[in-house]
């Protein structure tokens, strides 16, 4: 998780959400910065989902590169995360409450949130 590819992916999503960032050698530091950036009292915020998706797709890409002779590219990881978010948005799996504080981010247009939406996937 400390490869150049992982660093580029983290930089991309940190820029989108305004998470303070500089290159870290430790995954726990990256996670701490993301957790501290969450709005207070919103444990199901979309940033938690983005954090998990980034971790998952970095790991998945790394394994594909290592065990399936694939190539680990930052753009591919970003695309997988974005595609997953778009699918969840299209399925109305994210509520407005889960986007609190991030309606002005590029991510907000992925989600068709209705003010009274109560059901969520996670």
C-alpha cells in the first residue's frame, strides 16, 4: 500500500475530498487522515465507503499484478473505485446524509439522493 501506484491513487481521492495529504510510508497514517476528515457523527459517510473501495482495489490490483502477470496502474484503480461508486449511485444506495459536507465534490453527481431516502446498502 506504499507503492508509487498506491500513493498516486491516494493523492487523487485526497484532492477530491480535501483530505490533507503528503506521502506517507504507513497505511495507518493514511487511514487516520481519512478518519479525521469525516464529519462528526457520521459513521456511514460516503468517505468511509471511498476509503474501503480504494483499499480493496489497490489490494486487488496488486494481487493481479503479482499473481496474474498484470500491470498495476493508478488510473485503473481510480477507474474501478469510480465505477463502483457510480453503480451504487445509480442504484440509490447512498443517502443525502451520507454525503453531508461533500455535496460540492465531484463525487456528489454520482449519487441520485432524494431528501427522504432512508434505505442504504451499508
